């Protein structure tokens, strides 16, 4: 099958247990009182993590996908394999079953109109290493996406040496490399790791880097992150995501080596910035845009808000947004069209409670956009930005030279 595979998705995988929580007038605090019995509905049992969420979303969008991850030899592991194979028989083939280890699982608390809370055990993900990915498994593929290294112990210890080794192996095989993050518990070993040092090593081998605003703020500007938390005890920092701050963060990531940076903004949309260095862009690997599109991908700075939908659940929204963007990239889209596709797939995701059940075929996503799907108004501070007729905003650094840009 490897010769037919277009995209490989590797990294963190787990079992998600998502209880149905009815809307409460008293809010989330009233649910978490010690000793209280809270009436809830049926639980959705689904796979979670980047391998499952992004991988299955890419599969449902019509891409030829291979999933690579590590699970334990337990009932949760059996459930993960069963769910993957229900999507397609081959999707479980790349899972490593580690004897004596536990499978990762997450209890997802996702009340209506409130961002989700995760109770998570990393399990066998902690021992995943570069040796678990064989070079022969990369043959014929164009894109390699790796997700959630902060939830994989071997990937963040020793300043991320194993992560850099893994990504270098893939990059040297000629694939385009994509990387996604997760925000660790600040009190955990992952939360105390030197993420600036880790990313400095890793981004040398990363073409497309797509963290969330909170994740990258935590990793690059820990002091500012904590200051914002003091101002916003709820933990929702997205309203601080100004155009100026996004440009500062993305500029730093481009200098660290990434060719394309996408910063996920949750309900506020998606920010995209690419290198103005043509030599770096040309090293993007097998998914390098065609010659006629290179100028559009060079030095772009774009932002789009989300499409309007009725939100049922937000589990996997960021992962599915990434799947939409990567699908656009492998299909040779312009950056603007790939950006639209990304938030469209993310919007389809939140119409269902689980992580991937709402993802339709690719043509259905494009048809929904073409039919005039309405977008939310942007609520961010975008001083100096301009809105195009397609609803996308262009930033002050759009198509400027590197010396002025980064």
C-alpha cells in the first residue's frame, strides 16, 4: 500500500470518551463540585489525537492516507484499532501494539458553549521514537504530518533531539513535513520543557507549522502567556491575538526555519504567513506549489474568520482545520483557497460532537463554499490590514521582502 499513499500522519493517538453534558444555567463551575452527582447523557467513544483526528479527516476528504502511531496491548488499544478499521480496513495497519504498555485515553468534558477540558493519559505515545518510523514506509508519499509532540515524552526530553531526528529523517526522504502542537499541562514535565530550544531544533526540518495561538504563545512567550492568564482567568486568550502579535510570533517561527506558518485562532479563524525567501520555499519538498503559484505562496500574510455553523462540539476542530489546509496544499491550491478550505473543514467538524464525524468528501466542502457560505465577522484587532472581496484579510507583511518582513 505504501506506493499508493499520498499522506502519512504520525504521532499521538488516543481513545476519546466524550460524555454528553446538558446545558446548565449555573455554568461549568457548578459541574465540578466534589461529591455532586451530575446527570449526563450517552458517551461518544471515538479515537482522538493528531493521528486519528487529522488522519481520519484527511481520509474522509478523499486523500490516500497512512496512519502511524503506538498503542498498548489492552482493551482501549483494541477499541482504537476497531474504530480506525471501521473507517477503512487499512487505517489500523500502521499502529504499533506495544506489549505491556497502556493505550492513551482522554475524557473530554465539552459542555455546550464552553471550550472543552481534557483529562488525559499519554500512555504508549511516550515511548514512540524515530526508530518506529521506517524509511521504506515513506516511499511514494508526498506529505508527512506529525502531531502533538508535547504529549509524547521521547519527543520533548533532551531538548527535542528525538523529534529533530525523526523530522530530519523524513525531510531527507524528500517529503514535505508538517508539524502540529498541543499545549501541555504547565505543571507537567512537558510544560516545564524548553520549548524554544526544542522548536529551534525541529523547525529546521519543518515546512508547514500549524500550532494554536495559545500553544505557541505558551512556548515562545511564557511570561506574556502568564500575564494574559492573569487578565483572563478563564484561559481564553484568543481575544489578545492581534495582527501585530501574530506577525511577531510568525516572524520568529519563520526565522527559526519554517516555510509556512499557520496559527489556529479557534472561533476567530486562521492566520497564515509564509516565508519571503524563495530559496526556502523551494525546499518545501514534494508538495512544493507549482511554478505558476510560487509567487502567491511567497511572503504571504493572510487571515480568515470562521464560517457560520451551529456548534455541537469542538473536539478535534484544530486537527480538522489542519486536514483542510493540507488537503488544499497537496491539491495545488493558492494560499487563499487553502486557507478557506481549512476553516471550512473545521466548521464541518464542529457540527458534530466527535472529532471527525462531520467531515464530508472534499467536493462537498468546496461546493458549500461556492454556494456562498457566510462567515463570521472578524473580532480581532487588525490595524493596517485590508479585506479582500473573498472575505480574506491581507496583512501589512503580505508579499513584502524578507528584510522588511521578518
